């Protein structure tokens, strides 16, 4: 395996292709965004670790031309396997754009042994692959460290034995974590379904499993995941990204990643010291990646080590109560000038609904800690349209922002002779599969627009900026988040007739999009993603939903356990009947 550098990249892999299985690892967005995705780097390393495989990266062409690989400029259609790394619903349309640009039939049913095998993986696949299912030959559900090796072994054996495509797909379906959509007959209603209800029937055939089990790395302590290829043209190109943990201990009721990436696992501190040392030696700042980096038990010694080695760091996420003066000072000493605080909701009651247990005073104190150490910009992240939200909850966002301005920012400005900045980023709530809020509808556009106007009216006269994510875009995101295979027709319609604009295509689609977006689903309905075995039960999620409506906090799990996997029953005996062991 030969590593090669270009004026823009360091660490890319180039192999002589002769006799090797050629795999295009595709991120369905631009180079800048794709190269900031740590999962892409992990799979790139895993695929190229196999001496019989040559993996090259492909991104969405910004000029609309033929998609080609970065390493050898090979057209996408010239590879043996096309492997998509799928992270966000918004990239679904780009999948079709890339397949079409490669000269391939969009639907898997129209492809045969003359065409590359098209597979998909990533967090979006773990959550709900169904809107894209008709375009893929197969999906791999789970984490690459345990999926890639058996998948490659199967492919190499198939090449050696000239296995027909149909037999290869059946073999992939037999792999743990393998999902072949064509091997399932899917129906969406029957004569016994209540009017307007969701009845999704998956009937496996030809040996496919009834449920597809999500695979994960049980012990992450010696499994570092860091940026493989360095590029200044990547988003966060000045950061050497390294993962500190997977999973989450808190169970925020809106967060799909916090549930489908369970159980919580950490990378060993000594392993991370080696990773960050390598990043510092490259002259890069260290980007610490995890669902909640403040949970990492070695965060203090790790960040001190970075400082001792002359490096600086930026965490991907921090809980409010983790933003101490000491941590803020280390960040400010490293050049950080802004702090991001994510209260998510405007009042303590609303935060209990979503299972975030901290007070308004703690939010203000976090801002004070950051500003006192040299930060100049406080960014506040909120959601609106959450279940049970009232106008008072919305105005709570205003009260928090104004308190930070009056109690922290203005005194800070008087001492230093310059005014800092406060900004709010507000996103409409998008219900996600595999969360306690998976049954909840999104609020309609008129209601969300009224909320936006209220926030702007209250905050802008006070010099506080409000960035409100488009309700129209959030509607489409919800549709693709909670959609089933019928959404594939919408994606293809948009690709062929509206230049990829899904909002325009909705007017020509035969289905009612409000069914997926604005309707509350019943707990007993068969949902499109139920065929995936995450190790979570609906009973557990429904109980968390009821606790949320009652504004009841479910306590954080211990670091070495996770209530979703049945190992924390001693800590949470009231949840014991509702949980199952992950992977069992």
C-alpha cells in the first residue's frame, strides 16, 4: 500500500489496481463536506487495509460532470463496487445524481452482473434506509470495524468462484448486518388496518432474516478512529479529528444517534494520547469527536496533555455543566474565540421533556465561564416545535439570551472595552426513528413561521442574532427521516423532473407527504424501520415517551453500562422490563 501526498492532501492511499477488487467509497456531497466526515476516513482505512482491495474516494462533482475518483480519476462506473457512506437525509437526492452521472440505472432491479454492486452504510442506514432502498443492491447495518472484513471476504470469494449476482446478494443477506432490500416483499396496509394507520409488512424470502441485526464494536478501548487524509480544503481542514467515544449516556429523547449507537464505549486514554501526538506533529489542531465529548472520563488529562505538547483542541460537543473555567481557559489559550452551548429548549420544564437536566442558571454560568477566559462569541442552539412546547417555552429562549447579554456580556464588555456577540441557532424539531419521539408529528409550517417571527421580534432589537432553519427544509428532512420505500418514487421524480428539488416534486407525487410528516403514529403501528434490530424495544421507547410527556428525567447511565442494553438494571430497576440486551 502506497501513501501519496499532493499539494492539497497528505496521507491518501494509491494502489496498483492489477488483480484487486476496486471499490469506490462515495460520500454523496462535496469534497469539502465529505472529507470532514470521520466515518468516511475510518472506512477508507479499513478497506485499504485489505491487500486484495483498492479503495478510492469519490465525491459529488461540483461542476455536475461525471463523478471520478480522487486517487486515479477513474469514472465511478468503472469500479467493481460502489460503496456509499450515508450520514444525512438531505444527501439522498445526491445518491441518484451520482448513479446517473456514472451512467448506471438508478434502480437496483434494473442492474445486473455487468454493473457495479451498489452498497450503502453509515448512520443514516442504521436509522432508516427505506427511502433509498430500491436504489441499492445491499446495505451494511452497523459499524465498519465489524462489517468490512466479512463483507470483503465474501466479495473476494464470489470473484474467485464467479458467483452469479443473485447468489451473491443472498450471501450478503446471510451476513450479520447484511440487508438486501430485493429479498423482502413489502406491503403498507391490509384490510385490518385502522384508517390512516401505518402497517408496514416485511416478508423475507430466499433465506433473508426477518430482522437485520445492527452490529457494533463491543470494546472500543484499543480501536482509534482518526482522520486518515489531511486536506486544507476540507471543512475543519485545520483539525486532526479523532474519536474519543461512541454512544451516549444521556438518552436525549430527540436524538437518534444517542440511541442507535449504544452502548456507550470509550477509546483508551493512552491510545488517544498517541493519536493526538501524531496530529500535533502534523501541525494541526486536535478535534475531539464524540456524541458528548464532555462525558469522556479522560477529558481533563487528555486536554492537559494536548496543551503540554504545544497543541490546541476543539471539542465537537460539550454539555452545559462541562463548560468550566478550567476547560474554557484551555480552549481560549488554544485560540478558540467562541463557545457553543446547546440548551435545546428554553425552559427547565421543556428540558425535562427532552431529558436534559440542567437549569437556566447553569446555562448562564457556562457562558460566564467561557467569556471570563477570553471567548468573544456565545452561540446558543435551540429546537422549536418540540412535543408539549408552549409560548412560554419559546420565550424562555429569549430570557436565557437576554440574561447572558445583561448579566455576563455587558459587564464583560465594560471591563474590556469591546462588545462580544450572542447568536441563536434555532431548528424546527424533526422526529427521528429509534427515539422516544419517533411517533410524534412535526409542527406545521405556519406554526413554525409564527415562532420564528416571535423570536426575531423579541431578540433582534436587543442586538441578538437569530438563525432559523427553514421549516420547508425541515419538512423534507422529516419526510425522508420517517419515510418508507414509497419515498423512492419521490426521489426519482425530483431527480428526473424538478432538478432534484424535492419540494417542487411533492406537488407531483402520488402519495400524501403529510401522512409521514404531520401525523402522529400510534405506538402499535408497524413502522418502516422496525425490521432493524437495534437491541431496543418499542416498549422501552414508549415508556421514555411517556416519561417525556410527564417532564420526568431518566437518570444518566454509568459509564460502563447502558440502560438500553439491559446492563444497567441495578441503576434503573423501573426500566428493567422494557429493555433487552443489545445484539441478543
